[in-house]
C-alpha cells in the first residue's frame, strides 16, 4: 500500500514528462510556421509527422533528465535550445522561403542576416503566444508543482537514458525502429521546403543531420593544401581576347539516334551532329540519371565532383545542403576579369535553392521563370525563349559576358499530347507506348537542337568573339526499370555497360574565333572537367583549381563511380589531391581561396534576382479599369490596392489592367495606394514596387 501511495504521489510529475514535450513541440512548430493557421493546417493534415516531432522533443527531454536527474532544469534547457531555433527558422522561411537547416547552423550560414529576418518576422501574435507559453510553464513548475520533489533515482534515470538512446538512434538512423517505413515518411531531395512543410521542422531537421556526415580526407590540412598549390604552375591567359562565354544545359538531352534498334523518320538533332564534326565535342559521363540536374550544374560550374560524397551521392544535392558560402565557380572566375555573370533558368527561383546558390557562386544576376515572357512549348518555357534571354543579356552589357542557362522544354514527362504536334515518326520492333514516348522525346530534343543552332547563328554574325558550351545534363527517365530503353533493346538484360550507356550525354564547345586545327573531337569527360576545358579553349585565365583540374583531366579524363575506378585504371591515390581541394572549398578552411586572395570576394554585393523591384510610373482610370504602367513588369506581377490583392491582367509589355467590376469594391472618398508585387509559385514575395496614389474617378 505504501509503495502504491508513493507511486500515486509522483504520478503528476511523471505525467508532466509526457505532456510537456508535446506542448513544447507545438510551440516550436508554431514558431517555424509563424501563424496559428499554418500550424493548425499541418497539425490536422499530418498527424504522423506531428507524432514524430513529439518523439524528437520527448527523446531530448528524457535524455536531459537522465543526465541531470532534474525535470525542471531539463525542460528549461530544452526551451532555450528549441524555441530560438523555431523562431529563426520561421524568420528565415518568411524572409527567403526556406527553413533553418542543420547545415545553416553548422556552417554559420547567414548569421548576420538573421537580425533582419527576425525584425520582419516578429509580430504581436508570436510575442504573445511565446510569452503565454513561458508564463504557463513557469507557473506550472513553480506554483502547482513547487512542493513536489521532482527526483529520479538512478534506476529510473537509466531507463530514461536507454529509451532516449533507442529513440534517438531510430529517429536518426531509422533503426532499430524504422519510422520512415512505419509511418510512410519521405523526403523531397530537390525541394527540402516540401519535406519540412509536410514532416515538420523538428523531425525534418533530424532527417537532415545525415548530410553533415562529410568525412575529412586523410591528410587534409592547411599545409597539405599549400603543398598542392605550390605544385600548380600559374597559367596566364592565352590571349588578350575576352570572349563572351555561354554555357547552355540541354534538359534531359541525349543522342537518341544511338538507339540502333529503332529508326527516326528524320534526324532529330541534325545541327548538333554537324557541329560535332567541326568543333570540340565528345561525351560527358553524367553523375545523374533521370533527374537532379542541379548536381550536374554543380560539377560544371564549380569543378567539384559528386564522386567524393561517399557511397550514396545520389541522395545528396550540394545545392541545397552545402552551398552555404561563396564557392568559386566559372561565374566568379570570369567576374574577377571584368565579365558580367548571369544565370538564366526558366523555372521557379526557389527550386534547388537556386536564389541562394547562384548568389554564392558569384553571379551578378539571376533570371528565373518569374521574369520570363509567356512563351511556352508544351507545359514548359520554350527553349527559344531561353536563347532570346541569353542574347538579350549579352546585348545589354558593354563588356564580355558569362552566361549560364538551363533549358526546360524537354523536361519529363513525355506523354503523346505534350507538344501541339510530333513531327518525327519512330519505327522498329517496339511497343506502342514506347514508340509514343520516343516520338515526343524526339520532338523535344529537336527544339533544343534548333535553339542551339539559333544561338550559333546569332553569334556567327556578331563581331564579338564568343564561345559556347552545350551539354546534356542526364538521360531522360523513360519509365520504371529503364522500360523504353529495354523495349528498344538499347539496354540488354544484365547489361555490363548499363551505367555508361545511360549516363553518357553529348557536349559541344563552339566558337567563332579559334582556327580549325585547335578543335578537339571525340573527347570523353566528366562534367567537373568541362569548365576548365572551356576556359582553356576560350583563352581566359582560370583559377588555381581549374588549372589543376585541366592538367588532371589529361591523365584521367573521366571519373566514374568509385566501384568502376579499376575498370578505368584509376587508383585512389590519383585523386587524393582533388578530393582535398574540394573538401577545402566546401567544408574546410578554404585555405586555397585565402592564399589566392578571393575568399571573401566571390559573392557579389550587387547580386540581383530578376531585374530588380518593379517601378510604377503611371496609374490611370478608363472604362471602369485601373491601368497600372511601369517597368519591369511580367506576368508574375500582381496589383495590390491598400495592401489587398486585386486580380489583374498583363499586356505583355508595361501595363497591368485591373477590372474593377471583377474585384472587391473600393471604399469611396478614400485615397487609395497602389503597388505591384512579384511572387513566386510558393507565394513568396520576391519584388515590390513603390506606392502610387490612385487618381480620383
């Protein structure tokens, strides 16, 4: 009876160990979302994710109790750690559209900006809810439970410790309890904001901790990097010319005519085939298949290789996890020599964290789909629209340009009605479904081929020296288990050449100034070596890193996955210098950057998304419509009156039209203020105009 009474006496304190983590979890997730409405939406729609977030806080609480033996101090410690993280994440999400990732903390990313983020985030609701939470917990501990001794003997603490270890291991490693399988949890590698939105801030952060496991190469040190730098001879510019340097990525582009068991009614890429006969060209062994374009971009732009990211590089997207500081690239290398560096991508600016990445690569300007005209082919922006943007940007600047541009017209999927008409017929011993997919795909690469030729034609006529690198990023995903490739007998059962067959995409380096005898045909390359090769052919001075990689590429032109190194006669020792310098650039002391004097000058302070904020120059009333005129306006612009959105139409030039009959009535006799805002697809504000008074009717 005495034992039972003691147990009942301590029951309230043990119940609080269960309840308090749940309350703290709710508070942290609320702070991350910044509003009760968003929190309630997540809570109602993702109960399993909510449960896992609770497990995260409960595990930490039990561990602290096991260590300290005190529940009150353990809970306050947890509050001091988790509440600021939730608020910082919410402020970052509101400011730039992405939560506070573990690598932001690990790499001290954007620390100076969080003061600004928090100023724009904190409001009366957040302050009041946080204050109420702290007051209620304080009252609970120091008034209601004040007379109850919250003591835990060593047996109970040990039990809590064991539970905490098992739970932490399962949450982090997904074993011995596989929460991902048990609850069907997942991550979205190309857009971690979706992962966080669905799985919650707390559990998603635990999932993302795995990306911090980057092994330091053996022997890495400042001395080792200095030794490597001393072995790289300085390579001056080959000439005084500073040609325009254009890099164009062909989305899901490979040479489909290499599928010999099917026949195309005409060559889908005749221009590329002709150019390959006269200019530097060959095959690139892509690290990707069917997606994750950003990883190929990463290699081409920075010279860093996906091959050094452990045994599962396919699960890593450095753009999201590791591009948290200035990383030298073709953009910053050329910018240091007077170039204007522009990135062009006809997709949303948040995708693959592109807004952040291009800034950290040293670009001055990033034009995303929010700043494109409505020029579509199928569901995506037409490749010729990308070419028009490239030409437009090089015409704007007085000096030489470096432009990196993606295409999107040929993006998966390849349904029969993707384009208005397929003009190439496929024949052969192949199923109707595969035939349809290949015909649509052929139409897509035809558009890319025509876009490439139009770019070549334009700069052939220009007096300015220009060099263009074109490459396919990866093979298309043709349904599960290489279905179309197998159907066309391009991939055979147990094919020993499966990897090479499905990862070798074409590349071309065209120019309008080199003599024909300097062109190199039928090369093989890794994407990380294309940048150094491009700079060499352009005659433009590179960096110590690109000089090193260019010399390495002469000995080892292709770096396949590690399990294929012996087949390519590659020894681990051949790549230790490369691996050390890559680690130094991304994770280490950046001793190489420091030694060369550009550690803190890669990021351009004038970096601009789009064309800057829109400016209203005139507002007029006519036929019960408001005409808002200004620049630069795009279809992504929205008209706001007194802070409220009004439906508007864009004329494609400089005017937005608001039909007052189709919008809420304006309060008569009031002076109304009009502004134009630019939002991305996630409703993140990325541009805002001046306020302009509305004229009286």
